[in-house]
C-alpha cells in the first residue's frame, strides 16, 4: 500500500481510491477511480 500512498498525490488522472480491509489483508492493490478524460476514447466506425 505504500506505493499507492506515495504515487496518488502526483496523479492527476485519479478521482478517488478505495481500500477495503480485504485488500489490506490480502495485500492486493487499491481500486482507483480514474477521471473520464484519462480513459482511452473508443474508435468510431
């Protein structure tokens, strides 16, 4: 979780972060809520 703690303040593409007790216990990564403008745009046909 330290990597998330240090990385998040400098990321402008993240709107939010969710960390649950299960994530901490299993040492998995946090769920990041990305800003819509940072998502890839779908290709139009």
